[in-house]
C-alpha cells in the first residue's frame, strides 16, 4: 500500500548557502511498505512542542521506526542536492588542464594518456564543459608548471636560509672525465643564478672528483673570487669517510656478518619459517617480532641488522632444533663478538645521524663527532679482544688517511658557532692530531685562516652595516639531534660549560685596549 510521509519543516524552511538564504519546500514523498498501516502518519519536526507531561522539549512524534529513519535520510539527501545545485564554484578548463598536467608528472604518465578515449570520456561525463586536449597541449602545460616552479625556487635561492633542493639531474656522456662533470655542474649553477654564491662543494672520494673540483674552482674563480683563495672550496664528504672507516673494520668480521645475514634471510624466506620464529620469540616473551635484512653497501643498515638480531640470540638455538635445514646459527662466541661490535658501531651510527641532517646546519657539528669517533677508535685499539683491536686498527688507518690533515671548513664552522668558539678546537685537536706540536700548528692555521677570511669580508663590505641574527632554533636542534643518546657536540658543550663556569679575571684596561678604535665619520 502507498502511504504519505510528510517532513514537517526539516530545515526550518530555509537553507543558508554562501551567506544567502534559500527557501526550500519539501514535497510529500510517496513510499510503499506492506508492513505499515496506511492510516499511520509520521511527522518529523525540530520545533519545540509540549509532551504529555507538560515539558517543553523537542519531540519527534513517530508511529513506525522505519518511516522515521527514511525521513531522516531524505533530509540529508535533500541538503546534499541543494548544495550541489546552488554551489557558487564554476568549472575552469584552465584549472582542469593544470590538474591533468600535475597528475601526469606525479604519476609519470605518458603525454598520450590525455588522448585515451576512456579517460576523456570519464572527464566529459563528469562535466560536459570539459574539452579534450592533445598530447602537445599536455606537454606544454607540464613545461609551464615547471617554469613557474623554477621561477619560485630561483627567488628562494637568492636568500641565505638553509635549503635542501635537488636542482637538476644531468646525464654526462662517456667517458665522464672530471672536466666534463665540472662543466655540467657549472652549467646548472649558472642556470639557477647561484654561480657567484658558491663557498664550498662536498663530494665523495672518487678519483675523478679531484680533477672535477680543480676545474670547477678555476671556472668559478674566473667569474668571482672565492674566499681565502679557494683553499676552502673542496670538502670531502664526512658521511662517506665514516662509511669507509666502518666498512674497513667490518671487513675483518665478515664471517660473523655472513652468518647473521643468512640467518635473517632464512627466517624471512617464507611465512611458515617466519611464523615458527615468531612463536619461539613469543614463548620467550620478547617484544621484538621481526628481523631486518641489511644492504651490504650501507654499513648503518648492517649495524641495524646486527643490533636487532642480537635481541633474538636466545631464539636461534631453539629455532635450529625445529628447522633441520637451518645451518647458519651463530655460536655463543659469535654473539659475544656481535655485542661488542654493536657497542663500537653505536657511536659511528650516532655520528652519521648528526652530520647527515638536512633540517639544521651540520658543518659546525663535524669536529666534535670526529673527536668522539677518534676517542672510540683509540679505546678499541687497547681492547683485550684481538678481533676488536684488529678491527680498530683498520679503522685508524683510514682515519689517518682521510682526516690526518686539518679540515679547515669544518674547523672554521665550529669556531663560528657561538657556543664553541676556540674552545672546541683546543679540546679536539690534541686528540685528533698528534704529536702535540702538530695540534698546536693546526690551531694556529685555523686562527690565521679565520683572520684572513674576516679581513676579506671587511674589505669587501667596508662601510656597509651587516646585521645578522643567530637562529637559536637551529642551534638547539643541532645539539639535540638524537635525544636518547649523547652526541659528540653535546659532550663537547658540557666541557665548554665547565670551563666557562670559571670566569677569567681581566682588567678593565685590558678590555679597553682590546677593543677596536673608534673612528668618527667625516674625519
């Protein structure tokens, strides 16, 4: 049977969209339901009425729960329909083309996708005002977006705020000599208008990089003078040197690493093996549930693999009893060595995290971390275990090879850190550079280079007022990189605080004589 359902004033007889009131009359909705008595009428109202007890409340009178739910659904559908009909947004073909171009670039679609019949049919079905575009138009739209973004980034690079951007991917044809790479880099710098803002370039230790940076330094020097005659231009990547140090040490224990790696591969090979391993771990009430495999060329992933596997050392003997084909179980002696290795590599891992950050300056953090690494290597050389001594000896050879000479850029950055100044190099150099007279010579080199660089800037900007602000947020961030561990910079700053706590006595006359002379303007 048919029945009438009257929705009494569901939206107070008006709907407000975009600040305009729209009067809506809700028609009578016919329904059919064989379980509903035809004489029943359901009224849904949001107006206050008085119930049988005399209380003034909003009451929904209903005779039949089904009709009540149906009426509420109709109200919601009506609102959605009104919003769609009376929306003020208008279709823009230009905006649609921009969205399509963005989708092509983000998902790496071919330009020909815009000529796909099904894709275009979908757009036209969604909006009849949509007009088809060709692959040439799509290509032009992508290039237009690229040029607009490039213009914004160019303006951003003119400032001096810390930026981490990928400016270009360049294909250098064979044989890829150093001079060819240098030309490609300079072309990129010139395209972005920053060829006169280059202070130094960090590269790894590949042999062609030396000739590349020599050529690049000569090219840039022809256009603009480099600070301190270009002696600060070439900086070797600190994270890469750390990688070489650790890889050299890990080579001495490759047999143990092989056992752990193959064990992880065996367990993770299929779900059945993994499930058995997890059951044993749960029986031993271990929180960790998963082993991780490493990337052999990345030592920090090897460290993570060893440190996680170490937590399951009690599981592997039981697992061996259940899996008869498992033949890579490390011995108890192997696990003892892994534990000592992880303790040593923990310092290297923290140092890598500190100097590889991208959200804060890192040049000023380099020296304390190198000092900490050297301290750990020296301690490991005196260890009782021969395998640790052998591993540390290999690391020390690489350390002396790459860090035997003073890294001037990193030392200057540390001195210019207002928290460190000359204190840190006085602490670090005697440990890093031995004997003592070598450390004293390097400290003097840093002081002389700093003075030379200051004189160059003073001459260049003579008469100009340079206002600089210290970004305290970046200083705090750089000293709290890994809050759960004590990094080299944190330990060094603690030593500086202890030294600064004893205020040196200095006469007012000495302070007066050390100040620069005041020269009045115009005389």
